[in-house]
């Protein structure tokens, strides 16, 4: 079980969310085709609408934009899907209520998805009752109450488990790069792998994006930067997030001039991926002893701040 959790824990949250949403789109489209074959055309239409909403919002999220279809519309379409499925398929279709109750957990804030849950718990059994199946309506209502009570008690436990796994490894929950706490723990390794080259990366402009209410876009940019940087490192090199838009690459056995070359390479590779107004700066240093780590970081930080004060342009993008 621990190995299985580690596998899922290694998947970036954004990628896991992408896979889940794409799977939902494919599933709904497949059910729409089946509904057409069964001559349940209204159900097919609502399933296509639901898949379209998820696709439109997913595309917007991937582009760093606000989802154009509000949660209220998604909840209405979800509810209509459950009711229509129950109408055509009967009690078997009502089973859809339970994955929907769970899925609403990730659709928005509690103030938004809890009323939708209550509506489903009441409306679906009422529809079964109106079809003349009072015993199953009562069972469904009781099962809905039990499921909702369990979800209320366990609210956030999946995210808490993910956070605990990240905490154990010393990772930043947002980007899954190692955090400052892990850097402090790894400080003791410096004498065995010295010299350790340090490359400090700073994303100038991310604070301004957050100030303009583009926090989701900033989170996506940070996560993408981490994925790109880690793809260029091996097991003896580590990436840490120091906070904000600051990241540190620690390179076992590297000298400052070698670290500088890597910093320039990272700037050339990453700058074209960054949104307008965000500039990647880098500073380099090296360290031989744990006690000298903070001083080495200050050297690299001073280089970054000097480049930022000069307004130095990023390294040019590679020729295509």
C-alpha cells in the first residue's frame, strides 16, 4: 500500500487532475453514444453538454484563464444528468447520485457544493417515489444521507493524506519541489559531496500577477517551471523551493563556473515558457561546509537582485 501511495504521490497534482477530467469527458461522451443507441436522446444531449462544460473549463485552466462556465451552471447540468438518467434507467440510474456526491467535493467551496448535495439527496429519491417505487426511494434517501454524512466527516482527508506524504518527504505541496525544511535537513550532506554548486532562480513578476488576481495562473507557472527544471537534473542534483518565486538548484560536485553555464541554459529553456511580464533571473555560488550555506545563498541572491535592479534582459531564446 505504501508503494502504491508513493506512486500516486509522485504524480504532479495538475497532471492527476488533467487525467481525471479527460477521463470524465471520454466517459460522458461514451454514455451519450449509448443513450443515442437506446433512443434516450434528451439524456444524450445533457451528457454532451456536461462533457462540453468540463472540456471548456479544462482548456481555460490549462491556458491560465478563469473557467468561463460558472460552478452554478455545472451543478445544474450535473443535477439534470442524474435526474434524467434516473427517469430513463430507473433505480439503476439513480446510482449515479453517489459518484456525483463525491465529485462535487472537488467542484468548489463548501458553501457551493453542499446545497447541491442536499438537492440530489432529496430530488433523486422523490423521482423514484413518483415512479411508484416507494421502498427503493426510501432506501436511496437513507443511503444518500449516510454517504453525505461520511463525506462531511472525511472532508479533505484525501488532500490531507497528500499533504502528509509531501510533508514526510519535505516537498512543497504546490510544486512538489523540495522545500526549505528539506534543504535544512540536506545541509549535513554538503561535506560528503562538496563542492556543491548553487543556482538560485527567481521568477521576477509573479508577485505582480498574484496582485492582479491571477493566483491560479501563477501556481501553474511555478509547477511547470519545476517540471522543466527537474527533467534536466539527475539523482545527485536537487531542486528546492525557497518561497515565492525563488528556487534553488543544488549540484553535487559542481563549481561556480559550471553552475553558471547551467543557469544560462535554464534561462534559455524556461523564458519562452513564461507569461508576459515574468522574467527568469539567476545567481550562482558554491559551498563546501554546512555553516557556509547561508553566506553562499546571499552571494547568489545578491547577483539576482543586481540583475533585477539593472533590468537586465533574460538570456535570449535558442534559435529554431
